[in-house]
């Protein structure tokens, strides 16, 4: 994904480790999807302790991923909001240290967990979804032969096209959140 408005480039392993904590990643995702919230509201959403949730929110704030939002409600309630729409990082930089590799592995597995939860929720609701959403939904896989340069081109074009479609559909009343999880990994251990 290219740099742009709402994109945070994570450059330090310590920042990345703050982001890679499973609860912190979920908290940040909820703030991005649902908007500002208090630790109490988020603790209720994720069935966690308010004190623990507050701690993790402060860690995200210290790393610059979230910030306090103005609170139109209770003056003592601290509301948090996401600072950036997305985060990106250099896989090469993170792979350069054991800590970076560990944090990257945690992030990849969290993304796979999100996919599994979304597939399970989709399958549970399949009988009640409108036909157009059933027709549009799916999971696919391809095994293709590409160079690293072509894979990077694929990423750039994919994200640019997603941004175009999001802008195109923004005012459409049929719009709803859509989970898209993509991966491009070299197939290792097999004959070329």
C-alpha cells in the first residue's frame, strides 16, 4: 500500500510490537470501524476487564495509534479514537530482527484469525443473507508464478482499486462493512 492520507508507516519494532498485541489490534480495529469509544465501552464489547482495556489503550496511545477524542458526554470519561485509517510497515525491516519476526508472525496469525471468525459468522448467517450478498461473497485461492516485482505491483494495484471502489460506493445505501483478507506468500518446499 502506498503512503497517503490516513496511512501510518510503522518504522520501529517497538511500535510494531505495541500494535501486534492481540487485544490492542482488536481495540484499534473497533475504533476504526465503529468510531470513538471509552475503555468501558470497549471492555463490554470484548468481554475484558476495564482496567486491562485502559492499559492497552494507553499503550496504543503512547505508540501514536490512537488519541483522545473530544467527549460530548461525561467530562471524566476518556474517549479514544484511531489516528490513522491503516498501518503499513516494511516486512524486510521487521524480518531483520527476532523481535520484528515474532511481531510479524503475531500480526499474520491475527489476520488469519479474523478471516476464520468472518467465515464462521458468514456461514452462520448464510440462510438469512440477501441473495446479492451471497452472490458477491466468497473465498478464493490462486497459485500463480510471479516475480517479487510483480507481486508488489499486484499489491499496489489491488489497494488502489479498493480505494477507488470505497470512494465510489461511499454514498450508496447498500454499502456495508466487507472483510477482505489477502495474502501473497511464496510457496516454499515445492519444486519450482
